[in-house]
C-alpha cells in the first residue's frame, strides 16, 4: 500500500482547469499530473 499524498487546493483547481480547457481527456490529464483518473473525475 502506498503513501497517501495530499494535494493543496490550488493544485486541485489547476487540475480541473486543465481538464476543462484542454483538448485532452481525463485519462491523459491525470497521467500528465501523476494522479489516478478517478481522482480527477471526482
């Protein structure tokens, strides 16, 4: 089991903005950010 990483509020806002403003899908954006796709979709 891995170590749980806590992201700050600005990281979360930026991640959602990347998803909304890019021509990439959630899987691609999540991969670029190093997070799981289901975390981004939430």
